[in-house]
C-alpha cells in the first residue's frame, strides 16, 4: 500500500526489516540458551521474558542513575541499537574497548603486493 500511494525510499525500509530479522534471531538464540539452562519450560519462559524486558527498559534505568551509567545502559539497550540500525547510524562505541585498533591502517588490495 505504501508503494502504491506514495514513493518512499526502499533502502531504509529494507534495512529496517533486516534489522528486525536480526533482532528476532537474537531473541530466539538467547531464549534457546536460557531454555537449555533449565529443565522447566515455564521457568525458561519467565526468565527469558524477564531478560528481554530488562534489555528493553534498561535505558530508562540508566537515565535515572547518572551520566556514566547512562552510557553503559545505552550500550546494552536493544532499542537504541535497533533505532540506530534502522536509521543507518554507524557508531564506533566499541573502539574504546580495543585502543590498539585506533592505529590500524587499512591498505587497499592493489597495494598489498608492492
């Protein structure tokens, strides 16, 4: 319907659907992991729901805790990562974890043999 009555850009829409697919895969894999740790299906379902709920609202918790905790909780938040992915934002938050990568120089393939 959107393409019939309007002319939206298709690339952000496809990117958002790919992000949704990847987030669904993340949910399924984490749920299967939690399920493998317990023998009871009800316990596995409740723990999985609690973990996903925590990852969903963790930004709200961090905003009330302070600026340092807010940065940590934004890094753990599923919603913030999905919003950035859907908007096409490319962040380099993980580079501070590996400071030795700041000095890595990328060499194009045609210059490797010289």
